[in-house]
C-alpha cells in the first residue's frame, strides 16, 4: 500500500521531532540510539537492533515519535513480526496518532492477519481525520481482498508457507529515459549533460483507484490501466530529462520480483518525505497522482508537491477516451511543461513531444517491463508485447530521433526476452545518430 510512515502530523503540520527525557538522555539520547538501530537493520543485524530497541522502548516507549520511528524502520527493512511484537502492545491511537497505526496496519496486512488489520483500521477511522480517509478506504479494499483470497496467515516468525514468501514492495528509480537502456555506447550523443545547478524531480507511479479486486489485478501481466500508472510518470520524467534545468527520476513499484505493485491510494506527504530523504541528492519537487477508469474513459489527477515546504503547488486533471486520447494527453503534457517553464536542452538529442502520445505511453510501459525483466525484477510470465503496441511503435518510429531509438531498443529487448521472434522492419529516421544506434549489437 505504500511506504511505512516514519513521522506524520496533521496535514500542514510539521513532522514530530525526537526530543529527550532525562532518562533517555542519561542513556545516550533517543535519536542517536534509534539511528544506531536503523544502521543495524540496514546491515542485516536484527538482533543488534533489537538490543538497542529494548532499553529505548523501556524508557520512552510511550512516545509517539519513538513508536513511529521504530515501526517504520522495522517495516522498511522487512521485519514485520517485530512491529507487532514491539509496537502493537504500546500503541494508543489517541496518544500516538495515526502514523504508527498505519505502520501496524501494513504489517498485519503483509502477515495476512485480516482480523487484526481490521481492528486497527476501525481505530484509525474513529480518529476522523479527513486527510486519511481515501488512504484508509484503500486499506479497507486490501483487507477485503485478503479475506477473499483465503490465504493463511504467515507464521509467527513472519515466514510464509513453504514455497511462498511475504509480500514486499520494492520501489525502483528509473534515472534515464526508459528507451535509452541499450544505447549506452552513444550516450554522449543522446543524453544532455547535467550541471550542478538543476532542480531534482521525481514522478511517482500513479495510484489506481476504483478497482474492486486490486490484488488479483496486480498479479496479472500488465493491464492497460496498470501500464498507464507507470507510463505516465515515465513520459514526464523522460520529457524533463531533456531540459537543462531538471534532473528527474521515475519511481515504480515491483512486488517480490514476481509482478508489478499496484497502489490503491495516493502517496501521502509522509511517503513523499521518505522518498526525498532516500533519494541521492534529495528532491525539489515530486509529482504524484491517481488514475481511474470511469465508463470507458480514463481520468487522471496529477499533483505537484514542493518538497521543502511539503506543500501541494498545482493540480492537473484530464479525462480521455480512445477517440480523443492523443488530443487530451497532448494538452496535459503541455500544461505541465508550461507550468514548470520547461525548455528543451539543445546540447543533445532534439526532444520533440510525441504526436501520438497514447501509442507512446504503450511503448514506454512495455519497454519498462522488458527492462525490469532483463534485470530479474519481473519473471518471464509477466512480460508481454501487445500487438497494437508493437504496431504503434513501428508506425511512429520515423516521427523523431527518439521515436526511432525507442523502437530499436523495444524490439531488441523483446527479442532478447523471448517475447518477439525477430525485430520487424520499420521506417526509421535517416540520421547519423540513428544509424550508429542500428550498429550497436543487440
């Protein structure tokens, strides 16, 4: 459902800061001890972390900031039973707030303990926090899916029944245009150089709203809606890479290296703070959003957040169908570029927004799957190349240098991953760069 929350106040409030009591200060202070425990967890030393947590919780285990930090660090490092063991007995929603409760809820869900998860969810709903409602409804759907799945709870050590493993979402950062991978020998021609003075952006995978059985959909090879939740941020990240003012990444989720993760609720400001805090060099702006299918149309809401103030700066919305997708998506793309004062970087490839963005999104989403498959993050059964996407990529390949390069890397990856027998013929741009790309071994 998202990241484990470290710190969370009401919307607009700053995150809680760790403070000292006489007892914990005498013992070396809470913050240094929690930082040391986190370092133990990241070094795969759970016993060492637990040895630090024991005295900290004995002295300051009733503090909201301590509980949320302990639960988040355990959760982010995959130690879910320890959240239940150490944090659940101490948690009081009125005193400790929702963030720790959300961490407990995620732990119970991952451990397939539906009754306990529902109990925590009811408590969180009782807090009557409007800013949490949509996220809590997403958890409610996840609990219903868990109940309907008839999967047994995991054992007390967090282990899964033989042959299975606990759910784990890995968020993957894509730092270059997805179609670039495979063109490394001509990187200097394709990619613009980045200076020190750039604004750092992240475009996160969109939440997929209004899907009754999201868990079942998640396990399937990519659907059109799921592909769009990843392809739209890939498209924007690619666009802003070809501007001298920005250094963007796209962020997508993969579950247990078995299939994509679909997210049923929008990212919160707490999640965004964690993303910014764990991204090398930090972030200046983050784009989030949600996608919904309504009566055959797609509706998207894209939000721009300023990280320094953790404030929502702008909301972009669009609704399209198969008949007007290219027109509406072009307008959305232009609105975002205009608001961010985007301008093309002349130092590398000439980037031109695609004339057929619906087909381009299909190409980007499929290219991502093939790339992740090549990295072992998706299994072969999850890799598909729909005929309409391949045909659209071929039809538009001569539109620009980037379209030609994207067609080359798409088909080469598809052949390599065994989803395409051979790369078909397509008319490409007749430029030296494209010709050099043709000569790169597949």
